[in-house]
C-alpha cells in the first residue's frame, strides 16, 4: 500500500494513461481490466499506465454494514471479472481456491456468499494493486492543461493528504467516488443520530450504555438488517421500525426481472427515449429500491408475532408513519412522528436513531469545476455520458473524463451496483485503448503486469 507524498509539478513525460479517482469495487474492477489488457498486449503492444487515488486509509467497502450473517443479494459469478473474463485469476472462484475454501463453498450450497466473505474477496483482489493505489488522499481539483492551440490533451489532478500536496498528470481520468449517505432534510448526523453506513462503527460504544429504546427509519434491505441487528444486539431494548408503508416489501429477484441487471440491458436502456427510461426504472424499482429479502421479512415478522403472543413486544412496527422533526438532546433523541392516515402527530423519545434512508450518487463535476463549462448536459441538467461511460465534452477537451456509478440516468439501474462492474470496466478500457483516445507518448514504468500481480499474492 502506498501513500501520498508531496511532490513538485510532474515532468512533461510523466503522463499517466489512466488516473482513477476512488478505489472501491468499480475502479478495482478497472485496475484488473487494465492489467489484463496489458498482459494481452504483450511486449510489443500498447500498454496502459495507471494509478488510483483513494480517500480512505485502506481498502474498504461498506464496512459499517458487514454484519456477521448478512448475505450478498447477487451471485458470486457477478464478481469483478467473471462476466467479462471467466478465466481471470481474479475471479471469486480463484479467491476461494487461494483461501483453501473452494470445496467448502461448493458444499455450502449457495450462490450468494456472506457480505463478510465478499468483502474479503475484494480486499484479496485489491492487495495485488497496492503499489498502484495512493490511500489517504483526497482529490481537491482537476485542472485542464491548455495547449497553444487551445486544446486540452492532459488533465492535472491535485491531491491533498497529511503529507502535503501532490499533482498527477493524466490523459484520462475515471471518477468512481461511490455513493453519499442520504439523510432527510434538516437531519444531521450526531452522537445519537446515525446513518446505517456507520452501524458497526458506532454500535460498540452504544452497547455499554444499555439503551432502552432505539429507532430505525427506512423500509429497505439496510433498514431491515439494522432492525434485526439492533434487536439481537440490545436484548433489553425496544426497537421501533418506522416507515410509511404497511410493511417491508419483498425484493423481486425472479429470473426474468433479474434481466434488468444483464449487460445487454445497459444497451437497451441507453438507446431508449427519456420517457422509456423512466418507465423502465419504475417497472423494476422493486428489484433494488426499498425492498427486502423475503427470508428476512419472514424472520422479522415471526419474531414480532411471537413477542406479541408472549406479551413482551420489543420489535415494534410503526408503519404508515412519517418522521418529522428530529431533535437531539444531551442524552436522548426526540422524534416527531406523523400518521400518513390522518395526520395525527406523536413524539417518541429514543436513546438513538438509525436512518437507513439510502444514498445518492456523488456529483462527478464536484471535483471538476474547471471543466464544468466544457462538459455537456441534457435538458434536465444531467451530464451527457456516452455508451463507453465517457462524458461528452466540447471538442477542445480531448482528454477523457469517464464516470462510474453516477450514470443511472443514462445507463440504467445497474450503474451503482456490482452486477455490471466487470463488463463496464472492460468497456472503459476498450474505449481508452482506442487509437483516438491515446496519445503516442511513451508509457512510464507505472503499469500492471499479470505475472507480477500473481506473484504479489
């Protein structure tokens, strides 16, 4: 693992082919695709140099929700590589073989690993690229290098860390900064107000306070998992599950509906009209948004019912209810609750509240204000993004700006999910590797070779 170190301006020859901003699963998949491209190019082919920048101090993916018995909602075959290259040494099966658990996993009889195991797989894959990733770095600006003819072939990425400021130069920048936790308006995170992403980071401290009542706001998978976790972790506490529906709705994971996550569905969505895009997202929202695995719904209902029979109702379902004002005091949180049926209001006092209210995609141009006038937008103000995930720009910007994640409006519902990581990474590499997208300057020594990466493990 490398860390940022202060440096002066890069020399004219120090230009990377690819600079990845963020190093979660999306850009990890890209790093693998680049390594495999370089391996296929051989000694005489055009190889691509790359580096990645990550704000976290080490690799991590939703660490705050790595609950012990939580399982993935997709098949292990939708890993970082298999849908693009089933023979890749970075597949989940290769990971199992390396860990000595391949036979055990087969005997386990499920295609969906635990979230902990899949995270371990991601860390295993990321370890091969430690020398290409600068952790603990925050990108503060991306600046164009304007040539004498007014065109921009190279972008300068300004990075800040505890060690100082670093400047990298690249022909292509791939922004994959992940998702931003979403809280309701006028609600701010605090000591007793959490977003679900911080659950496992904050729960150990709360365990020593023996909370009497906790609340979970939300109706999706994360909300149900948080309610289940808190109910098991604090055996003396009342857990209030608050949502505006009658109850948790099951996720549609039927075979036909799952086709919305197929690589081919990206083509269908990209070519559709704006009206058709909205209809498609509406038709299939129940595959991903505000839905819960049926098995977990059944388990929570069974628990809730048996508690009512026993007269010790700890898991309380406050359905058809909205949360209004949220006030945090020194030792409590006051929640103003409103009935969606008649508008009546009540105030509930809790020791802590967890908002499992989802995420929103980070704005890619937050890091690129100097390029905002060059990047094209649609009538709704959203970035125009090509099928190859490259932002459409004015002709003078010849350096590539690619986006992973913030493309649901253009590429469909799988944009922020793991389902299409492998194929998308290959498409981006193919786009960057085309002659029109590559300058002819020599590549520096910062490149990945599969033989070296295999040896690193």
